[in-house]
C-alpha cells in the first residue's frame, strides 16, 4: 500500500533529529553505496525532497574494489561485492564536495578504514569541510592490525573506533552496525558508550551465489553483501531491539521499498530510515517514500512524524 497526499492543507511536520545537533527536514535518507555521490541522480529525481544524502563510503586512499562480477540478483534481493570502490578522501573533498556543498540538504559522509589510524586521519581531513553535516562510520571493515577481524563484530574495537572518530569530528557521528553478530544490542551499547550521536542499522548480511553450469561462484569475490526486501524482517527486528536499549537516535536500513516499509521502521523505534537497493529498481524510491510518509501523517492527523517513532503497540494479541 502506498499513501498519496491529495490534501491542500499545510505540509505536515516531518522534521526529525538524527543525532546531536543534526535535525533534518524529513526522515528519509539515501543509503551509502547505493546513491553514488548524488549527482548521478539529479536528472532522475528532486534531490531537495530528501532529508539527507549519505554518499558512498570514502576511504583514506582510493580503492579499485573487487574483481567482477560484482553484483548478482537474488530472490527478493541483491548480492554485491563492489569492494568499497571510491575516489579517496582527497579527491572526494576536491571534486565531489564542490557539487554536494551546493545542495540545499544535509550531506553525511560515510567513512571507512582498515585501522584506527586511518579512521582518525580521514576524520581530521573532513573536519571543517564546507557542506559536511555529519559522518557515518562503517565499522564492517577488517582491522588489518588485529588479524583482519571486522571492527563491527568486536565490541571493544567498535567502541575504540567510535571514540577515535568522535574525538576528531566537528559534526555529529553516526555508527553503522553490521548484522553479522550474535547480539546486535551488545554492539549498539558499545558504540553508544564510545560516544556515537546516532546508530544506523543494518549493513548487509553475508551471502554467496553459485553458478551450477560452470560450478563456480557467481561473484568474483565469492562472497558478498545481501540487501533488498529479503533482509527487511531481520533489519526491522534488529532496529526494534536496538531502539529499546540505547538512548541515541536509531536509523533503520534494510529492504525499504515504499512508505509503508518506512513507517514500519519508525513504529519499531527508528527516528529515520535509509533507502538503498530500492533506488536501483526505482530511482525515485526515496522521494516517493517522503511523499508517502507525508500523506500518512496528514491522513492520520498527527501533530508530527515524531509521534510515530517507537509507537508500536506490542500488547498481547487477543484471540
């Protein structure tokens, strides 16, 4: 079901706080890695309707990514093994931020590193850059100095990288959690204790695909990240759990295709959502989600979208 706003009344209040001093016009953002550097979509939708843009992950130095094939469609989803290909922070600041700073919406930069020193350095380079409204920290990366264990699967390392970024950042810091852990609430509490202003989840689940004709993996990297509608129930459950154990804003990600999906995440406790894989199918997906949420708030005569956050009724169902 999609909500359509035919009302001529004043626009509803869709403002939400997504961490620290960062309040956005509506609760819809783009997910890192699915929206490029935003310019790729400027002819396909109205970028100014978004609450915020989160650009693809930026590393200290340029990355070429993994060998192809790097994307494969799966039932109700997609596997990707792009390998965090990006231009590096220096080119990002010199080339991409010139355009992004001109947008009349907040720009959040997703950052990644293979060591605490890399996270520190990239944060320092982004400090004071015009147009950067916030940072989203990707902690799904392997810590090369700790045997390749991902920052996002070890509570102590997750807290350490959060602290390292917070100590050097001049904008709110959001930490993006990996779902590939035994207890998502432990990781959430760790980054909150590390000083995170907000928590976003979930990143992709680990998966793979096999070509039975060639008897080889479909992806050049063998394994990749699963996204799309297939992961929505898992993402929704984890957002609900995390929202119940932390005091900072939670941003929901995973399989959101329309406004009804987004509303589910808000009711489960998310302050905002990110649209990812849906943008590949429908470039206007994020804009349509904004329109649908606006229509719902109007139809329900709510004072603001904020009254929906965490409003899930979990009372016992009568039989």
